[in-house]
C-alpha cells in the first residue's frame, strides 16, 4: 500500500473523542474514503486473510499460482483434495485453438484428443509407450469397433546396431474379423516399408478374413541391417475395411545374428 493509498483511508485521521468538533477537513476525508471503497472495492496485500464467503460476478484474474487445499501451490492451479459437482460437465483442457486435449466427462469417460469420448478411454491419435510390455484384457469383454479404414495395432521396436547384422522377425498370434469382406492382415515392416508386399498393399502372413473364427497370425521376415543406421521393426495387425476385429496374444520375436 503506497502513501497515496493511505491518504484515501479514514485511518487514524478521524480519531475523535466524544464531544470533539468535526471540521470541514474531516468531511473531506470521509468523502475520499467512501469514494475509494466504491472504486477499488478491495485492496489487500501480502498475507492478508479474507474471512467469509467471496462472490465474484465477473472474471477473476490471478497473475500467480492458485492453490485449493494448499497454501504453497507450485502450478498455475493446484488442488489437494477431492472435487465433487453433480451438475458439472466434466474437466476439459483445451489448447490455444480451443481444441480439446484432455476431457474427463462426468459419466466417467475420458477423451484424449476428443471432447466426445464414447468409451471409458477414447483416444483420437496415436498411442506410444516405450516401456509397455503387455496388455491384459478380460475374456469375453473385449473387441475393437471402428469405422476407420486404416485401423491397426502396432508392436514396434527401434534400435541402432553397432555392427552390420542379419535380423529374422517372427510374428505370432490369433485374430478374427466380423465380416468376410473385411480382411485382417498381419504384416512386418522395416522403417515403414512392408516386407514382401503381395502387390495389393498386404504382406505375406495371415492376410485372410473369416467370420467368428480364430485364425493363427503368422508372419516371418528377414532383413539385413547395416551398422550405425536407425531401424524401426514393426508388427502391424490391420483391418483396412473397418468394422469389428479381434486379436489375442500378438507377439514379435526378433533374432539377430552376425554378418
């Protein structure tokens, strides 16, 4: 609070004893104090505490961090405790273009890259997890429904050999498709290039479609990998016609041998 601010407050300037006269300057001080309260409303500094309910009808602008349940927030908004609002539409984090980045809906569905998640987790975009080793799903309760003509599940391995080597890649698993006209393909890629293209964009291996019948997924590929080059070996299980597809136990084994 500056000296000029202090001059606008009644402060100790109107400390009068009973029977003292009120001078014209006293009235001026009162008018200034009332005018100040009407224009600036609240002027608080440092560690002041505001007790009682606070109603804000317009925008709240905070230049520093805000803490709820903590007096030492380390982020722009830090909440320690639970939040609960039956009428809430959920938590929606958007980017600078007003596109949803993360949306937690009040029915429990979570959307990443979408503000209309149709499942408990709905991701609009790729998923990458270098540390992911296994995915477990409960029997009789899993399937993937999609209208995307390029649906695929990818197992990826990236590395840079220090010496030139031969690589043998063996893929195994089981899968099925919903309709006979929805081919399900198991293919091996090396740096985004399909191994042994049959000429129709599909690789050798499964490349078959069937209805309600588990088929073995198998594909074998051999590559020569040069030293000090970056490689990305991938197993892709694809259903290019969309619809429902199922897969189970997809694995990729890479055997490296000398030059």
